C-alpha cells in the first residue's frame, strides 16, 4: 500500500526591487483592455490654465485579466479598510464620455 502524499509546503516568496525600480505618484490612470490583457497607463495631470489640462504619462503596465481581477480585489479590500479608518471617500466629478474613453 502506498502512503498518501503529504501536501507540499508553500514556496517561500522573496520580493526585491529591480535595478530599474522607482516610486512615482499618479493622479491620472487610463485603462485599456483587449480580450488578452489590460493596459494601465499612469500619468500626472496638471492644470496649466483654466482652459488647459496637461497629462504627462510616465508608465504603462500590461496585465492579464486574472491579474486585473486580483488587483481589483486587493484595492477593494484596502479601500474598505481605509474608509473604515479615515471615513468615506468622495469622488470628484468625472470628465469624458460616459463609460470612459473609446480606443
């Protein structure tokens, strides 16, 4: 008779920053999607004058739909904790066509 297999221990996960790692601040994020992936473009928006807003994009990240859903879950959980601690967040008015930009 063979012994039942013991469940394997989960692997040790080590994180480190690559040589090109950098921290940045984004107050503008554009999301594009296809059947294969999601593309997040991070940028900084500045209002140059009452009639002009400039958005400077600095990073684009592709991710699978599965990773996008995992990111949604992590952000939802963390935002719920944030609001529980600091109070409800109010969103500013949205600009652009309903449903976001068309690409």
